């Protein structure tokens, strides 16, 4: 038999303390699944860039474009199930939507040179990293994505490096980009594996 609350009873939200895990509403499983799927895509694309001898910017752009597009879709899925505030949802949705045309442009080979390929890829990573970094300043974003600060730092640093470093060859760009994707995949998988599907870390 369900217990009824007395009229004077007051429902108080749980107090968040540093290092204490709190139960998240249903949807944490989808968030964790999105993180694991994103890590698998990053690892697959990064591995192909490192192992396969990429001969043209179009091939490398197609791989980077697939990664960027999938990450955008996964971010939109997590935003759809979130209970975060409206500004946070809009910020993350904008980042997810913006990744789609960037990914499509890279996939269709519109970045025909090594310089443009690095620039567009770096801009996509910067967009993703900055939207996530800004959004985690809101306590309610713990129900959307629960990325570690290290992961955000890796994505932003990689984006800055890709846009600023003058790559001398396509092979060099593929090796660096593949290594970055492998690193982000490892951090993302670790962040997802550390959490139960219905238990998310409270943002202090």
C-alpha cells in the first residue's frame, strides 16, 4: 500500500555533497549508451586513420565527417531526454545541430586541401568541446551528459591544435587526428563505465 504524505509534509530535494552520487531520473541509461556509442565510433574512425594509408583529403574528410555527424546525432538524442534547463538544452542542441552540416561538408569532400580539412575538423571539435564545457556550469546538466572535465579539455585542446598547427602532409594530419580520436574514445568509455546507467555524478 502506498504511503500518503500528510498535508503539511514538505518534499525537499536531496542535498548534493562533494563526492556523493545521486540517483538520476530514467534516461541515464540512454545517456550512458550514447557515451559508449560515441567512444566506439571515435575509436573506429581513429583506428582507421592511423592504420589505413589515407591518400586523399576526400578520404580523410569522409572519416572525420562520419565521426562528427554521429557525435552530433548522439548529442541531440541526449538533449531530447534531458531534464536540464531550457538554456542548457538549447546550447547543447545548437552544438549538435551545427555538427551535422560540418560533418556533411567533410564527408562530401568539400575540404579539398590539408589546411581546410584540419581547419574544419578543428572547428567542429572546438564547437563540441566549448558547448559541453559551458553547459556543465549548470547543475542540471548532469542529466544530459556527464563528461569528465578531462574529456572536455582534450576535445578543446585538440580543436585548437588542429586549427593552429600547420600540417605538412595528409599523413601527418591523419596520424594526429586518429591519435586524438583514440584518446577521446578512451576517456569517454572510461567516463561511461564508471557510472551505473541510473546513477550519475553530481556536479559540485
